[in-house]
C-alpha cells in the first residue's frame, strides 16, 4: 500500500542539493511512498531541537495537514530528540533519510548475509533512539519522585542490553558467513583466477553489464542476476565465471550500489560484502553517463570505496547508458574510459579487451614437447590455455600455447629451451 509524504531538506550552500532532494524522492518511491510536497530551507546551522526553524515547522505542519499525508521525511539523519520533538509538533510520523534507506535495504535483502547485515545496521540505528525514549520517560515522571524515574531507567537499561545482545548474536552469525566466504575467496586465489569487480552508484547498470557478460561468455547463462530500473534493485554480491573464446577465465562480481549520504552503519555492515571489490585485480566503475549529476555520483562512489580501504586497484571507467546521453558517440574508448550501452550490448567486446589488458598481462606464447604418456598435460592445456598449434611427432605432442605464468611454471619441464630463452630475454 502506497503512503504519501512531505519531503524536507535544508542546505548550507552545499553542492548538488537539488539532486540530493531529487534522490530523496526516488528513495521514497522505492519504498512505496509517494512524495506530494517538498519544503526546503537555506540556513547557516540546524536547529538543535527541531532541525529546522519554528516558522518552517509551522509551514510543514500546514502543508502536511492540507495534503493529509502519512508522514514527513527529512533529507538528513535526525537525532532521537529531534524526531520526538517534531512528531509532537507535527502530530504525524517523522522519518529521516537513514531510516528510509534502512527500510529499503530490509525489504530488498534476500540472502541470509544481507538480511543479517541490515538487521545489525537497523539495531545500531535504533539503539540511541531507545535512549531517547528513556529520556522521555524520565521527563514524564515530572514530580513523580525517584521511584518512577528509577523504574524508567531500569527498563531503559534492559532495552539497551537486549538490543546489544541481539547485535552480538547477529555479528557472531555474520562472522561465520564471512569466514565461509573467505575460504571460498582463498580457494579462488589458490586457483589463480583473476577477479573483476563491478562497482558504482545504484542504478548505474552494473547488473545489466553482468548479465550481458554472462550471456556472451558463460556456460551458465541461466545464472542471470536480477536487474530493474530502480534504486537498490540488488543488495547481494553475485559472482559469475566468465570464460573467453581463447580459454582465459576470470570471475566477475557485482556489488551493492552506492548512494549519497549512505548511512554509516550500512557502510560498516556491508564492508564484508564489498571485500570482493577490495580483493579484485581490476575494478569496473560503472557510471550512468546520461544522468546530469553523474560526476557527483562518481565522487560518492570513490569516497565510499576509499572509506572501505578499497584503494590502489586499477580502474576501468564504463560510462554506461551512452544511448540515452546527448551528443555522446558510442561505443568509444579513451584510454581506460569506455562509452557504452549495456542495454544495447554496444561496447561489451571493447570492455572485454580492456579487462584482458589489465588481468592477463602475464600470458606468453610458449611451445611444449609433451610425451604421449602425459596426456593429462595436453588435456589441461586444451582446457585452460589458448592452443595455437598442435603437432604429433614421433616422441610426443608438440603444442604451442598462449599460457599464464603459473601454468608455464607448472609445466616448465616440457617447455622447449628456445622458448625459455625467449622468455628470459
């Protein structure tokens, strides 16, 4: 059931304020809330008690009563006392941007790990607000003496302890899931399969790029990830194996999208999920180049990655949705930047070439002479390397391959000396 809301934001000459309010409306709609009015205020500092000034509170109440809305949504995180004071004055539910995003994440989380991460973030958000409720109980005791006040404090401590215990239990379960994922990651590293991670602002087209790559270069084309034109369509990290025509392989991961003013608790909660990006050999920063504020979106993504210590990793900039951008030629490559359209599958072959340049730099052409009794070596090379020539001679198979360094070292005994000398030179 769709609810209605008034959106409220303040600016202290901050950049991209208008887009921030536009994004708040999109977040509301993603949570089945219809914005029916917007009120903004330019001030030097926020009001400690009500976030906005008294006159603005009266204006909000007047519009909320006139539109008969269900709630008022503020564009920043409010303190517990600010929410309590505003709800008393406006006589309506008040929600801040953080709570709105948490509600969306709670609704979209599908895997157990994502659900646990959201639960932890919500409980950490609620903890100080339980304190706020306790303060309200103390104030309501008024002349009631110490007995009532003591009872309130006892209930407050019990509520706080209960929430902290819940957080601790959830974190233990999360630690187990994270440990399991680390084992899987170590296995991938042991197999020396490169990892390529898609990162970027929410709704930039990461899932569309992944699905296009899976469709073109995977034996598991049924493993498509969910994609939809809305904020936070997917929250889970998806991993798919990509096998290129020349037998080169890499793992492509699709991570949760970012948004401006992403709640701190959520950034921390999803740190383990985004470790896939931290371990990547190359990042593909997907950008919706058709959006008028795409540069601000890029900055938000880069700042969030830096906050999670995802640094010093080569980056390919995939300027997606070029088909919707004005006066933009595509597909077109400029260094490590690619203008493309994942929806039209224009530029995917160029993207694959850019990935190849970054993660397969250790491949070299070598010739091996393998005895007939070592058919296992020939079988392995046919499956894992690009075979350029094969000849059957009197004493064995002579095979010319484009192979990665690990495989060249693994089968060094079979590599012809002339090739070894070329490699060393």
